């Protein structure tokens, strides 16, 4: 399972709850808020001043290592 810039944050939380620390570590503490249900990973990263490509590379690498 690999996520993209267009993946909704809430979808990640449903499919890979073990990814929560990646979001929390960069200041995304609203994982259960209303925005998480309509905000893409790219939008969330840009809002928090994080490069979405770097974030996704690290997230997807972590998830692949757990498979």
C-alpha cells in the first residue's frame, strides 16, 4: 500500500493507523478533526510547512518495511 499526495489524511488513518506518529511529528495534531476527512496529504503538508514528497517517501518507506 502506497499513499500519494492526493490521498485524504483520514484514509491514511483508517488504512494505516501506525502512521500517526509521522503526522504528529510534523505538527499535524488534528488527525481526527473535520479537515482530516477532506484534506489531502499534500494540502496538510503544505499547511504545516513540510515538503510533501519527502514526507510521502518516508511514510511509504516505513509502511513498506512493516509489510
